[in-house]
C-alpha cells in the first residue's frame, strides 16, 4: 500500500479516543478524530475515510442515524464500539449498515485485529471476490457450484448453499439474523429465527471439523452470524 | 306503597275523603235548592253529575262511587216530589235515578282510569329522572366508596330500603361488604349463589328475620363485579314489580361504574409499572455506561503502553499487563453486579427464541477463550435434542459462568465436561469438573448472592456467578442444583423446559 489508509474515530470520551488512535496508528493508518455526531458526519464527508470507528453513545444523537446518513452515499466500513447493555442498539446499527462491533471494554489487540480485517476487505474489493474460497478443509467453487471437503464433494441443499454464499460473501462481517432471514427466506420469515439457526447448524455439521466448537461459522450471540475464512 | 307519590291522594286520609265527599254533595244540594223553582230537575241532575266528576278527579274512585250514591239519594230526597222522602210520586223518576247512577259510575270509572294513567306516567317520569341522576352521579364517581355511597343513598331515597354492595376479594373466592356503615345482615350463601350464577336471587323466608332478601348480581360487560343486597325497611308485602325492575336497572348501572373504575385502576397500575421499569432500566444503563467508560479507557490505555516507542523496560510492561488484567477483572465484576441488579429488579424481559442448545454451547466456549486454555472441554450433547426456547444471551451467560467456575477451581489440564440430555419434559445440562468439589455444608447456600464455596480461597470472585445463573434459569422456568460427583469433582446441573418446538418446513430436495 502506497498511501496510508484514513481512519476516522468518532468517540466522545477523550481517553478512549487517545488509545484507539495509538492502536490504529500502529496499523500504519492516518487518523482523524471527532467528538460529536455532527462533527463526525462533517469529517466523514470532508476526508472520505477508509474506515469509520464509531461509538454508539454520542452526546448529540444516536450513532445509528449517523450510519444511515453515511450509508446514503458511502460504503466505507464501519466498526461500532458499544457497551454491553445496548444489545438492540448493536443490532440496529448492524442492520443499518455497520460492519462489525466491539463490546466495551476491549483490548487493543482485538481492536487492531478488527481494523486490519476491515481494511483488508476494502483493499481487496475492487477486483471482486474470487469465485473459489478455501477455509479449513473446505474448498468452495462458486463458479461451478461445487463444495468439497478434503477433496470429497459435499452435498448442500439449495437453502444451505444460498446461506453459504451469503455468509462467505461477507467475510468478517457480522450479519444480523434479520438480515440473513430476509435475504435467504424472504421478508415474511424475519421473525422465524429458528430456521436460520437450524440451517447454520446443518452447514456446521457438513463443513466444520468440530460442529460444536465452530471455527468459521461463528455465532454472535443475540445478534447474528459471522463467517471467518 | 313505595311508589305512592301522587300528590293529590297523599294529602287526604280515608276519613277526610269521606267527609269531603259528603260535604261536596251537601253543598251541591244546598246550592241547588234555591234554584228549584227556576231550573228543570234534569239540569239539577247535571249539577250532581258535575259534582261526581269533580270528586272523581280530586278524591279518587271510591269517593266518587260514594258521591254517586249520595247524589242519587239527595236528588231523590230533596228535589224529586214528594220532597223530603225517599218515595217517588212519578215512576219515571226511577229511570232518571238509574241513568243518573249509571252515568255517575261510568264517569267515575273512566276518570279514575285516566287519573291512574297520569299517576303512573308521573311515577315513571320520576323513576327515569332518578335513574338519570344516578347514572350521572355514578359516571362521575372516582372511587368504589363513592359508588357504594351513591347506591345506598339512591336505594334509601327512592325505595325507602337499605342496601349493601358486596365486592369480591382479589382472588374472587370470597365477597365482602364494601365500605359502608350500614348494618344490614346478609345471607352469605345467597350472595354466593347470585355471584356464581349471575342471576337475581330472592328469599322471602329470611326477610322476616331482618335479613336482606333481594340479591342482584352486578353484571358488567366483562364479568360479574359483585352483588347488591337490598332489604325493604317497613313493608310486610311483596316488593312491587316496579321496584324490582328499578333495582335491576340500578344493579347494571353500578356494575358498569365498578368495571370502569377497575379498568381505570388497571390502566394506572400499568402506567406506573411502565414508568418504574423505564426509570430503572435508564438508571441501570446510565450506570453501566458511566462505569464501563473509564474501565474501557483503563484497559485500552494499559494496552497502549505496549506500543510506546522506544519500548518500555520489561518491568513497566509487566505492570501494564497487570493493569490491563485488573481493569478487566473490575469490568467483569461491574458486569456481574449490573446483571444481578437487572435480574433482581424482577421481570427481566427474556428475548426467547427457538434454537439448538449446541449453538450457545459453542459460542460460550469461544467467548471464554483464554480462560479455558488450561482445560480441555469435552462437549457431550445427545444427538436428538429438541429445539429449546430461551434467551441466548442469558443462557450463554449461565454456561460461561459455570465453565469459568470449573476452570477456576479444577486443577490445570483436568478436563471439563459439558453434558446435555432430554429427560421427560426438560433438557438437563450439566457442567462437571475434577476439582475439589463444593464443601458439603454450604451446598444449599451456594446460589445465594455473595456466597462462595471456599470463602477464604485466594481465587478471585464475588459469589455472584451462581446467583446470576439461578436467576436466569428460574426466569426460564428451569431449576439449578449443585452436587459433588461420586468420583470427585463438582457438578452443576440446570434444566430447561422443552415446550412445543415450532416445525420447520421441509426444503424441496
């Protein structure tokens, strides 16, 4: 990478901003800061950051509104910082278009890993996802609709296959239950979360080495799922 | 007579009425005598008929009949020759007498029917007016006491009777006399019959003994709200149909008023509850935010010391690491306390969804990460476990607490086992370790707040973990128990009810 990635941090607490800045700079990024939602929106428009790190509890408004505004004209990755008591805020933020979240308190190590993952995804996106993806013992070739595990073909039902393509299509991103249900089963199924859970279970049975302790199809409890290659 | 409200008749007693009738006839005779020379006898008959008519209007039927007879006699004695005797010279006067009597009686009859109708109309008018006033007062009543008072006043003034209102207790098992000083004995059995059946009950046997004899159920649109018991003060006879229908109307008005008050109460209650709930949860989340923000800064700032360039000396980095760990421990503690506060505040809203247990088990193990590094976790779930309905975030918390406890107390490298199997209508989940187990004498207290198995142990903890588990499991309708394994080690087992898992449409292959 020739030019450093630009990261905007929107967080009202000065000390948190400080260490987040240090951590992100350690990743070789250029950092801008904002304290309020209004300022954050201005900065995002002016600087066109490659990643937005956003605290949900801002003094002048709900961070979710900022996400909605931003998603109107930008697909910059967004990393949410939230307190644990805000489960539904987290879901709303992800539904509104945020990519990932960290629950306070979090370690610098976790933060750097998430930042790296989100920036990597961005740098890769222009060429488009490769039609062949490998994870664990599995090779999924989406151009030929073929999934193999240790060389042996795995039979997936149409819904399982569709779920796999959606999850794998957003590596590292947290997909909410609601999102996945709407995408795969249709809008009338958004409340039938047991479908999703049962089918994720099927995918794990067929593709994970230990389905009870999955490494790739991860549960974000109370929120949704995340695929990690 | 309860409805004897006619102003005319009230003023005259029976005796006075006879006297007035006789006087009227005498006056007519006296007035007509000087006119005897000038008027035909036929016209004098007219004067007497006029008198009968006036008496009928003013004094009622019986007086008018009396007046008819007296008039005929007076006419005979004082006017028909030979005068001053009952004898009649001309036989044709007998026809005059007969016609006169028949006319007088017929007039009497029709007049008194008219009179009666008019009286009834007035009575009905008054009743309607009274009910209207009652409805108005009941509509404005703000408390049950007011309803009862308005009722008693109405019954007393309109029917000169006494009444009590009986309202059911909270469990609807017994009925009690509602707030009144009136001391009317009631027959409890009849009250219950009326309340249970929703029908009007009367007992003429108990009336003589001073008991309330009429029991009206207070039937409101939603349910029966109580019973109205009535006793007439001084009336030996049967209560009239009018009084019964008036009481019936009264009972429905009271019922509606009571039901309205009930729903006002319900609405106020739920509003208060909602406000309390909102206040509580906003205090908790403000507290949570305020406590977590500095902790987040501490954890992060301690970490950022590792990034200082040039690198700090190893002892400083060790301190930074210790700071990080202590801050995280503090954060976990705060988390536990806040969770407990939330669960203890009661009425946790569970976000229950149908899901496989397996998933939350995997998520818990992953969440604990390093805390389980020194213990292999053996997960043994029955293959055919049904979907269970639970709040994933909370059950994850239970599993994390149990696994964390096991990892904390069991010696390093010993395996921790997690079993789940269905027995009848519950799924049993057990976490087993090979540690020292629970001290036998404290096993019952383990799930209480701030109780720890080994109070003096050097292991960090607050004694909240198991209390939180218990609150969560019980909120799900399950049970939790701790035990020591026969082969050594501790075992905590909790259950979740199975319920009716939703079906999943088969996917067309």
